[in-house]
């Protein structure tokens, strides 16, 4: 389905039902400095027909956010953190802003927990973790350079928060740590330099970390070498778990090459391949069972222009750049292709960079931001629904 780009000045409201029997519909709003066109009018919100779904409608109203949209991230169920002149907590069911605070000046990753949100951003001096309550009141700020003076955290994906917000798991370049917030106690769970015991794998680097659903373990991913490997042997992708007391370490190899980042959602780890290793599939692991899986895309070169995981890990989206932007949404468990959304853009600057895609599981809806990282153009916003 194709939809034309609409002017951001229209500031339209786009509501969508989560389980409409019709084909997915799309609304787009974004500034087109050279060729603005008429806006798509707002439509009535549709009710969810599946009683198992958690929210009745999905809306995304950019009129509520002042300034250029620069990012969108998951918060609590059915809510998004939207970054513009301010950082807003937005409810996609009611279409209202629940809270707002000053926007961070750096790119960030958000990890919600019961009663709040942990936001990790990279600054000139390293990673900073800011802890907010559920009204975006800042409760604590941790500069990881000071917390880990002899180590370095290279990515926001290397910080995770426990379900109650009391503990942080932190993956540095040389070790994995557990930080207890109430006591300010830092514990080393895994020292890469010490090897990994009987696993036969020596970890070389860590690229992502998450708490297991039971909260008793920390799962992590990265690269490693066989303990008895030959000199000059290339590293390979691995993942593992360790108890929060530092015991029970388990490691295993991953059947994937060139992993540069790790995505996590609700007890699942996803491993997007580097562009040089794209093969039209996505490897992922169920942390609780330890079972490894592979999701196959529609073509062998799909996945090179961005892979996105939904807030609960039920859905994965891919982006494909060209004269238009094509977003495909897949069901992780079944592998079914649920939607193919093609977004026409008249200004090629909107396809210069990989878009941001956020997928809300219960509403079965997606928000696509185009040009959010390009300062000279306004961000274009596309929303669409998918599912049966």
C-alpha cells in the first residue's frame, strides 16, 4: 500500500484500530520544503475487536510535541517516550501527553520498570543513566565513568534495569557488573580477563545485557574465542547468563556472524547482523529456555537498512530504503509477514538515513520517523496498523 507524504503543519491526528478487518491504513505527516501537499484528514478511532488485546485504539498526534521530533522509544505498555523540544511520555491509547521533562541532549535508550523509566544516553565523557519515576521526575543520575573508573560502557544497550528498578546490569568493555541502587553497591559478575571456566568459551567483548524474566539472572551477548583456539582465530558471536550473585555462569555460541549490537525485549535477545553479513534472517534466543531461533525475511538482502523489535518482542520490522521507504512487519513466533507498508517521499533526503520504527504490541501499530536525525529538514511521521 502506498501513501503520499503530507505536510507537518497539518498536525493531524491518526487513530487506528488494532484488529480492523480491513487492510492496514497509513497516515503521514512531515515537512516537505519543496513540494508540500494537502493533509490527510483525521478519522474516527476504531475499537479493538479482539478482547485479548490490551488497548482499544492507537493514535499518534504530533500536534502535542513542539519542535522537531528527534526520537521515539518505548516506555510502559502502550506508551512512548517522544523526544522533541521536550521529552514527553505519550499514551498511544488516549492520545494524550501524560508527563514531560527537559529533553536529553544525546541519543538515548529507555528501559521501563515498575514505577519508572531508566534512560541511558552517551555523552562526551561516557554513558549517563538517568532514573525517572512514571511522571518523568528525575530521581537519580549516574555517570558510569565515575561508577566504573577503570572500565568503559560503549553503548546504551549495555545497560539494563530490573523489573522493580532496584538494580542495574552494566556491560563494560572488560567486565559485567551489577549495581544495587538502594545500597549503591557495585558487584562484578563476570571478568572477561579471568576467562569463563568450564564453558570452553573465553568472552572477548560484550554488546548487550538484559535481566531474565525471573530477575534472578542477567543475560548478555558479545564475542568470544574458543578456549583452545589457535592464534589469530577470528572471534565468534556468543551469549550467556549468570546469576545475580555471580555464580551459575553459562555460555553458548550463536549461529550468526558479524553481530554489532544486541536488541532485547521481554525475555528475548535479538542479534541483527552487520550489513556485510546480511542474509535475510534474524537470529534470536529465548532466555528462559535457552532455545535459539531464526526468523526468515522475504528476501536474502532484507535487514540491511534497519531491524526493529517491538516492546514485548512479539514483532520484528525491517526497513528498505530507495525512492520510497518500505517497512515490513513479521510475527516473531510464527514467522508470518503481517504487513508491507510503502511510504512515498518526494524529497530524497528522507531516505538518506535509516528510519526509526517503534512497534506497539497490543495495539498492533507502528510509528515510523523519517529524517529525525537530519537537522535541515523536519521529521516526517508515518503510522500504520497491522494484524488480522
